[in-house]
C-alpha cells in the first residue's frame, strides 16, 4: 500500500490530491498463510525504513502489538515522504477509524459508553491542541474538507459540521453539540432495526429509551442511568424529538 501511495503522490504532485488508505492489519486475528485465527506474522525492519526488511516473524508468532506497530511504521513512512517531497505545507493528515470494538458499542443501540473512535489530525494549518474530548461525526468530514478546499460549506448538507475554524484555532468552540446513530441492521425478514442513540457530550438517550447522565465521569462506562419517568428533563425531551424527526424524515446521522 505505501509504495502505491508514494507513487500516487509523485504522479499528482502538481495538483491537489486525496488519498484514502484503509489499514486492515489490526482488524481481525486471521493469518492468511496458516488460514486460521492468528495474527499475521509481521516483517522485521532495519531502523525506520520499512522498505529495508531484514526478516519476518515466525508463522504463528504474530500479535496485535506487532501488527499495530507495523501499521504505525507504515504511517510514519508515508508522513516522511510527505515532508521529503514538500507536501507538508498544504497537506492535512487524518488518522481515524470507522468503529470501536464490538464489545464496547459497535452494532449496539444500548451501549455507547466504551471505546470510542480515535481521531488525530495534523498538518501545517492545524492548531496543536493535545488530547481533547469532543463529539465528532464522520459525516463532518464532508463540509470540513470542502471548507478547507475553499468550496465553503454545503448548505444542502446541514448536519455535516465544518471543523475548519476549530482545527485552525479560529474558534475554540466545537461545532457539533449533539449526534445521532442508528444500528440499521436488517433481520432475515427484511425488517430494519431503527432504534437510535441520541446524545450530547453530557447525556445519552439510547435505543432502549434509557437515559444516561455522563456529566461527572472520566469514563463513559461510569455514566449513571436516570429514570426518565421521574426525570423528564428538557434535554431528554429534546434528544427524543431529534430521534423522532430523523425516523420520520428517513434521514440518519451515522457516528
């Protein structure tokens, strides 16, 4: 993959380019050589040059750690080529994922308190803020990238928030205040599971209509359930109205 990316950047160096690289190494423990559930054996490299392979882990000795470390080495190689070729002054580098672990929220409408999706953004126009805790939806990249490219925000996609001002330190206010997620799975009868999770940074109404208070916790797993029958707060009603509106309009806001 990295050589293809390097070649693509070289061919398109005189014009803007967009590269989407889906790193698959740590996705699942399945060894293609052994054809069994085991982590792939990774190459052994000399120093930081991933092209200088000096050996390979013995089959059956690969691990999640070695797979993640090799992926990190490849990311570092691509970043070094961006700098080496002078693209770093006008290139934005994003590292993210489509979901967290299936045991901590993926595919669930009642669990949103475990491992969340990482998002790291770097580049010349990006203000380094360190670790922050913000609500961000993958659909936000639509208007964020459009804004960075000078096309402005697409008003026909109002739920895609542009983060350009926040990422460049033009604003300290994050644009997304709430978000919706839908499981959307289809059973054998063709029925779509339309249960939704609606949340702000501080409160969650899940697909089972459970109401969670996450204001005074460091971990999402420590959120406290509130009885919505006795605590009909304005935020609970507001989040449910958003869920109803999305179901009635047939529009989903994936997280």
